[in-house]
């Protein structure tokens, strides 16, 4: 009895100290002592980005009578999270490519792979969810299309790390757009936001959650404390639990310093991602993961920070002019500036592995250019980053408006430019002279820049703009399982607490284009399914109606040639009445490791299931993946 009283006293003191300490920072600790709830709902979603919107839509479609509430930190005109500022790509692998994609993403995640069952669930979910996405899109006049403007087609995608095993697979990069359009900034989120609106789902803007309501003994989460625009706090109870889909910590410099050792970094996405979910998850006793991957998974992009906007613009990926360089803190060039690093989310190879670009280690960094490059085209992206996608600013084609605003420094001489930058004029001139000499020679011996992108910096006026590391996303958060349940340090679910999207992402190192948005939809939808005990009927119908790629093929034998482990493999597939009737290796059989017995078992399983989603034969993984890939290619459009 004495021990119990002592424990209760300690708990009371801890809560009291917690309230006092957090009051200064405008945060409260989890508590269960709610005498009067201000509001009660069936399902509560924190964050109205893509993950939150997808969860709300699925929850409604499972139970149209359920009261679903979404809390959004930002005002209505700035909602959408990072998903609205992204490149809008989501990844769709073919069913035949699930195992191959799994191998590829496993290699991307090294040296910190996620559990095998998690990766299987993720890749299979990516392959399964397209019919549901298309159903939601169609309900609000949207459609899925290839980012290049055309219809979805296997092979229309960017594979970022093509030297990795598994990087060759059937799939496509998709986006959502209003029917009849070719592309729409923020189209994926806008589609799901419209779907939530059309279903009558309530969103409270400028109302962030600041604390979970959690039983101190059972650890069950029953609701949140939210702060309204006028500063008052309200307690909201949720019958089926709370989903945290409120993003990462890109715009919290202290967290960047604490968790990633950053000195200076900004966000190219929503300014609202300041680690709110991180704080609540830690307070709730969640097991944290991916707070510091080997790389910042989404990469350090090249940002241009101006006083008028909290988030950054992005330096143009492909500069129209060629008379420009970037210089580091020593006033020297420090890498190949013109290479297409954006195709690998700003990674480059060092010591045999992909790492972040060196800008964070080279600060301060300046982009130096002359009048030729100024006039050639915009030095900043005109379509990607938060100030453009969400706040509506378009960088001028000739950069004159930005010079007038003082965002770009202008000088008549290199010496004057150096003085305005606070740099050594002699050193800057020396660096530019070396660059001009390389341009004359037609070769960049130091960093190997493409001669086609090299032109002398020799035409006044001269210009400079500061380049800063800028983040598109972080992946840290709570470890979650394949039901989107938050886990504690014993790998046990915290009752009533779910997580989706960027917060606690399954991406644990290198990021493959399209994974974040696909994960946001899948994890958000899964959280709703777990909370409500099943999938929406429309989702199940849509998934069931998805026919295999050979269902509409004319009777006959189709052939595809794919890369095997040691040589090319030719696979011939026979179709009759919309079903697979035979699969044969008609070329390259001698180079395969799979035995005749294993091949018979594997082919037999595909024919019996009429699906390539069957168990891989242990010891013959690559050969099985090759066969599945060939089947997908044989019936690709």
C-alpha cells in the first residue's frame, strides 16, 4: 500500500512538473483527467495533408454515418502539408513487379532496412491501391495520368538508383489531375481534399493538436487537446482513436540541430511542419525510428531563402544559362554544379555510397552568375516549392523582379560583388578566372562538369544569390506496424493511436521518387481500416474489379526478354480465354539457377492462382523475379 501511494504521489508530481514546464513552451503533457469533453467524434485525424485526407475519405466510405473530424494547423488557404508542394508523383508497380520492387527498396533502405514483412506489405499495397485511388478521383472529377501528360503506361517512371538490384521493374509514375487537364500543381492532395469535402467531412483549420489525452496506466489514447485560433484549448474525444498525420520536423531548426546536427536548414514545403507529432509521440511513450537516417531521405535541395516567405524557393534544376558557378565558404567551387542530382533526390556518390550533396558542410554557399545567365531564364523553379505551389508566387523569367526586390545581389564588377557578399575579392576573382580558363579549354578537370553547360562569367553586371540546404521531408517519427498502429518500446501497439504519412515513414535511407505520396495514401487508408475494423465497400469492389494484365489479351503466345542474374531470359506465356495456360523459358535457361523442379512449382503456382503474386522460391529469388517481370512486360500496353 505504501509503495502504491508513493507511486501515485510521484505520478502526480510528474504531471504537475510537466504542466508547468510545458506551459512556457505552449505545450501540455498527456493526461486522462478530462472532466468535461468539449466535443466527441468517432474518428479524429490530426493533419490535412494527403495521408490525413486519404484516411478521412476511407473512414467515411467505411461508415458514412460516422462523425469524422480533421484538425489542421494551417489556415485553409495554406493547407495541404508537403503533399501540395511535392512533384505530385505516386508510384504504381505492376502486380508482377512486387517482389522486384521489394528487392529494390530493400537496397534503397540499406544500411537500415525495415522488417521484411513491413516491406512486403508496403510494396503489395502500392500495387493494389490504384483502383481505389481511381475510384476516389472519379468521384470528384479527377483522373490518374502519367506525369508527362499522357495516360498511365508501364515504364513511364523515374528510377533513381538504377545500379541497385531490383531497379528494373514494371511500374509507372502517376499523378492526379482534373479530367481534361495535363498536370495540376498539388493535384493529388487537391483531389483527396475535394473528396473529403464532397463527403461532408469537417475540417477545423488553424486548430492544431497540442497534446494527446492518454490514460497514464493503460496508455490508451482517447483524444487530444487542441488549440483554437483564439488561443483557447478544447478537449476532443475520439471513440475509435486518433490518427497523427501531421508531418515531420523540417521547419524546426532546433530539432534539425538535435536530431540531424544541422546548422542551418529550411523547408521547401509547408512551414507548418515543426515536429508537433514528434513531441506528442515522444510524450506518449512511442518507439521512435528514422529520426536520423544515413541521409536526409528526401535530400537536401538547393534553396533560395527570402525574407518574405518562410519556406524556400528552389534553385532551377536545369539552369537556362551556362555562365554560372557555386562557391563554398572558402570562395571556391566544390562540386559539379550542373549535374541532374534532382533525379536522385539530391544524392551523389562518395566512397561507393550515395550521400547528401555537400552544401550543408560547405556553408555559406553562393550562386554566382553574369548578365548572360540572368537574361537566359529563371534561376529558380517556377513550379516546385511552397511559395509557388501554395502561396502563388512565380519567379520571373528574366529575374529582374527578384533583383528589384533585393533577393538577388547585383554589382557592376566582381570586386563590388565580393564586397557585397562579405567575401575576399581576390579569391572570388581567382575562382572565376579558373572557371573561365576551364571554359576556354572546354574541360572541367576538377569536377567534370559537362562542357555543354560551361560558359565564361565575363559579362557585367554580375549577380549572386545565397543557396541554402532545404528539405522536402523528414521521415522520423514513431515506429508503426502494417496496420498503421503506433508501437511502444516493446513493439506493442499503443491503444487508440495511429500514424500515417511522412511522420514515422517506412523510408529509412534513400528515397525513390513516388514512394512518399503512395505511402501517405496507403498508410492513411490503412489507419482508417484498422480503426473501423475493415475496408470500405467501394474500395473492396474496386480492388476486386481489377483484372490481371492478360485478361483482355487475345488467345496466343506472348514473349518477353528480361535481364536475369547472369544473362537475358526469354519467357513465353500462352493465354487462352483470358487465362494463363502455359509459361515456358524459351531462352537463357542455362544461365538460370532455378532447378527444373523449382521452376515447375513456381510456374504451377502462377497458373493455379492466375496471379504473379505468389511465393518466391527460396534460393531462386532473382530467377522468379525475372519471370514475373517478363509476364508483366509481355502484356504491357
